[in-house]
């Protein structure tokens, strides 16, 4: 084997590796988002106890939260905001 053939093999291997990582990250790797559930529940509880929203509106707000979470794209994992230790995208309803 010549040096040219070895370099060609190394470059080809690197290109395939980078391409594989790109495809995995783009199409298969799960995306993680954080939901600040504690703040949302506290806010809704506070508004309800102050009388600013009624029981029906409180139920609607929690239904809206459920729709936001269930409407996330396929391959997206939603975790509570207090358990995420990184720079994940934080969603709020």
C-alpha cells in the first residue's frame, strides 16, 4: 500500500463517520425539552386562590398544558424543568 492509498482510506473513513453522526443527530437522536411545570402549577394555583380565574378556566389551562406537551413533534422528549441540568429548550404553555 502506498501513502496515497492510506490517506484516501483515512479521509474516506472520516467522511463516513461525520456523515453518519450528522444523519443520526438530524433524524434519529431524541430532542429533549424542559417543561417548567412547578412554575406553571404555582402560577395557576395562585391565580385560582386569588379568584382571578375560575375552576373552569383552571381546567382549560391544564388542558392547554396537556395539548402543548402531547403536541410535541415525534422524537421529542419532555422532562420536568427541575430535573434537566443543561441548556435544554424550556417550553411554557
